[in-house]
C-alpha cells in the first residue's frame, strides 16, 4: 500500500511538472505592442482586438483604418482584417518586425503565433 501511494505521488508530481512546462513553452517571449499598448510574454494563440487608428483627409474624411504593430517576441504574429481573428490572416510580422497594416473600420485583430 505504501509503495502504491509513493508511485501515485510521483506520477502526480510528474504530470504537474509536464503541465507547467507546456504552459510556459506556449508563451511568446518578449514584448508585443499594438497601438501603444504593450503585452509582455503574450500567450500563444491569444487574439487581440485593438480599436483601429485612422488616416484622414484635410476635411476630416477617413481614407483608411490601420493598427500599429511592433513584434519584439520570439514568435510570428498574424494580422487579420476583421475582429476576433476571423477568416484568413491578411499578413503577419516575424520576430523583430513592425508595421501599420490596414484593417476594417470596425478594427482588425492580431494573433500570437504558436
């Protein structure tokens, strides 16, 4: 009986260690900045829905909508034209890249890669 409890305890500890390692392995390392808001070590698969910025004419008309992305993580991030990371990605940024992709007037979205 004592041996069985010892074996069960080791199995539980090993499982907990594996789950902890898997969770940490899935987080991107570094900073992801979207429209001046910075996320430290964002979890992989997370979808962010920032409000769009806009380029306007001198009379106030909107020419297009965009978001600012600076990917200083170790993962690629994907950009979607629509919110909630729906549909196919319209682009992406490799680690160390930045840019201002166009999005819909309702806002685009950014997903941290796996």
